[in-house]
C-alpha cells in the first residue's frame, strides 16, 4: 500500500483510463514529461555564475500599477481581481474563490507591490485554492489569517497538502485532489485539478511528497484556467483539447532567468505565448512577476519583454492587469 496517495477515491476522474498520479521508485510524485526539480549542484552553479542583468536590478521598481480597493469582497459580480504575484480573487456565480493567497513578504523576499486592500477585508471567501506548497504560493501567515477570517471556507488543493495545513493549526475543511479529478462542491461552479510541470518542497527531505497542479474553473458563462507554476509541457495541449473555449488563462511570465535553470518549472514570456496557443485560450492574463524578486531578471523585465513579443507577433489577446481593480465579465 502506498504511503503517498495517488488520487482521492471520493472524487471522479474526468480523463478516461486515468487511475491516479504516477510515483517514482522513491514514492514521489512525477511530471507527465520529465522532472522540473534541480539538484543542489545546479543551484550552486546558478548562484555563482554571473548575472548579466544584475546592473538593471539596482533601484528596480515593478511596472505594475496598484490601485487600492476597499470592500473588495462585497462585490459579487462575476470577474477577477489580481492581488499580485499569483494571487487572485475570482468571483463566479456569486461565490468567491481566493487562489494562492500570499499577502506579505516571503521569508527574506521583500514584497515589491502592495496588497490592494487590508488583509482584514478578505472576508466572505467561499473557497481557498492552493496549487502547490512552495512558499510564494502557500504562505503560513497568510493562510492562517485568511482561514481565521473565513473559518468555513473550503480549501481545495492537491494530494498530501492537508498535512502541511494541519501542522499550521488550520481547521478549515480541506478537499485534496489528484490530477484530472473534479472537486464535489455545493455550487454551480466546477473546479478541476489538472497537471502542471513543476515540483514541490518545503524542507530538505520532503521533495515531491506533496502534489502540485493547476486549476480549471467553469461557470455557466466562463471558463478560467489558473496555470499556477509550470514549465512548458505536454499537459497544455491536452488541457486545450479537454476544455475547448477557455476564456482566460492565467500563466506565469516571471522567475524565468536563467532559462537553463528555471525553464522546466516556469514559463518565460515567450513560453507563455506558446502555452496560450497550445491551450487555445481567448485571453492570456500574465502573472507571477513584479511582486517578488525570484529570478535573474529585474522586476520590470517580464512585462516589458511580453509587450515586445506581442508587437512582433501581432498578438492582442493579452490582459495586462493592474493590481486591485476588478476585471468584470
């Protein structure tokens, strides 16, 4: 019997002949097409090699506007609010879905863009979605405060992550899912946990013991894909086939340099445009940039490069959001 679960037996699969996540010989989760994690040797190589973009990081500022928005959860109109980095508040069919909430600095990493509201205003949340356990997506302090404000909010996440949340003394109901499983929710919105090409770790000995993934949210009128953290992989085309007509795809464009180190775990601006085409979504909503300094590139670089690529490729289907205002649909 596996100590690491391969699926939630209480949830249905949406993929034919899929019986659960695959594990390697070490009983660790694996990607569909090759590993994303890097060795300590590779990490050391990255840290000691010269960063050609380092001079641009002096006095760096993000090129993202922050608009303060009070009473942020009182508006139940369909739409979404970018809270910075990979954190969003989605509103669908009158329900609030808070995704990967990271509201403060992450350890030594300074937050360069402000939260557009007071944390205390993030009440009336119905569902909290956690894509994976990396600290810039699953933050202890943020989760503890959000759950204290919303003790009945249901947490939707990947396999084996509840142990981390319970260790934080979080008592909210938690539903874990494997890839291609749909959560059973008392709402008109369908939420499905899907693959991503990434990895997981919180400490030194727990690599890939907790599942990572992405989310699809489907209401009566809109389909939204939250790509979480992912490198380019075979899952994007598959997701596009399984969910035709995606309206919005939230895809990362930051923490991508050096690409030899980051490319298997994060999409660059160029990769995000490829992923957009593979998914077949109508709109790309870029994220995972500007808030935390995670890669060799300066904070303003990903958006700047994406805009240049859009011009070169004559692509208009990109929503460059400000942090705070609600995009209604």
